[in-house]
C-alpha cells in the first residue's frame, strides 16, 4: 500500500502516522521528495481501512499495490536513487563509466589499463579477481592478489574500484573494494545477496543470463530488505536463440527499469555483445535508453587477454567510444 501525504503535513503528523502503521505490524518506507512525502507500507495491509486513511487531513491519496517488489519500486520512492561509489555519484542525472579489463592478470596489465581508462575519462576502474568461468580449466583470477593489485591501481589513479564477489565468505577480502559486483551467474545466489545486504556497500547487480526483469528486481529486493539501499542494476544481455552475438542486448530493459524502479541502471555492452566492434553503437543505444552508467571492458593488449579477449577494447578504441558516449549524452 502506498500513502502519498499532502505537502502541508508536519513532521509530527508524519511521525505519528508512521508509528500508527508500525503498531499495526507494518514496515514503513518513507521517501521524502521535493513536493510530497510518500509512505510505502510493507506487510499485511489487509486490516488497514483505506477509507479511514483517505479521510485523514494529511493524506493526498492511498493506493493498494500488488507488486511483489517493494523497496526497489518507483511507486514507493518516486525520486531517482543516487548511489555514491567512493565519491563518484551514479543516478539522478549523474553519469559514470566503469571501465577496465575483464580480469586482473598482473601488475603491469592492471596499471596500464587503469592509466588508460582514466586518461580517456572513465570514472571507476573495474577488474575481476575472482572469475566465474564456464570451464574450470580456464583462468580463474588472481584472487586476493588481484584485489591487492586493484588497490595499487586505485592508489595511483584515484579511481574507485569495482570487482566481482562470488560468495559470502569472500566479504572480508572485499573490505577495501568500493563497488562489489554480483555477476550474472550469481544473480540468484540468495545467501550472497542477503550477506551483501548487511554490508551497506554499493552493489552492482547484474541480470542473470536468462532472468526476467522481475527476477532481477526481486534479487535487488533481497539486498535492500537486509538494509542496504545502495543497489545498482545492470543489463548485460540475455540468452536468446541468436548466436551471432554472445548474448542479446535487451536495451528496452534499461528503459523499462528506469520506469519501474528508482535504482540506477547500468548498461554493459561488452558482455551483451561479446564483440569489440559493437561496443560503440551499443553504448550509445544504452545511453539514449536512459542508462545511468556503462560498464565497458578495456585491455591494453586484448588479443593476449586471459578472459573475454574478443570483447575488450584497446585504449584507442575506448577513447573513441567515450567520445561517442559524450555525443549520445548531448542529445538527451
Ligand atoms: C564480468 O563482468 O567480467 C562478468 C563475468 O560479467 P557477467 O557476470 O555479466 O557475465
Ligand atoms: Mn568479462
């Protein structure tokens, strides 16, 4: 149930209404906007008399909602959420570019990629230290050493760092990592989501390979219901019958998400297409579809990359893509 309050409602009136709801066993999600306050009521609202509420002086409107996702729902929280990733804001008109190699491979590789993406205008450095590979015989990442190297790159460039976490046991290793990525393969690792909900860290939640938009939002709900509001969603392509591209970039999901949730949305054209020569047009498509950020893989020597070689951009290609992103943003 959603109660929209009149802008004449005083603080005291609002808090006594909230206590009344809480005494009825409901959780109240308060969202203060510029023009009104919205109370999202979570729990069994069947005992609430809607007519009684509508008769109160401070109530503008009351609606029952049957949506299963509550905390991420824009109806409960009309204003865009802005997530602060170690000083870099994402959402609510703040645009970010998360760039770097698929995997952290060695010191020279991550340092050169970090310098290159920074020079081209990226605002967050990415690099996988724990890699969820399809084959157990492929490069699995440098693990703790990879995190240490990312922290070195952060020290030199000043860029906040983003890296994928695969299990709740790894949380202590990610203590100094600014932005924790939940990869597509772990979107429904509910124990991981719940544990990340207790950390308060910004979480980049990627859409599962064959997950619906609703399922992605329900996974966000797992993190948020544990108390962590800092969730950013990522469309990274879904599996369809098409095999020409690695996945099918569901660009419309970006626009849908922007309509139905207040959480920031990231487009990842690298994993969506798997092809370096499609990153420029798909980055522009994501931007005009409403993406608050892009995640793009960049490697100084893509053909030698230990993972995702075909989709990583050279620094020169990335610079060109950054220019195209700027152009796409200028027409919004
Ligand atoms: C990655 O970002 O390198 C990655 C493995 O992404 P995804 O989980 O979207 O496949
Ligand atoms: Mn990758």
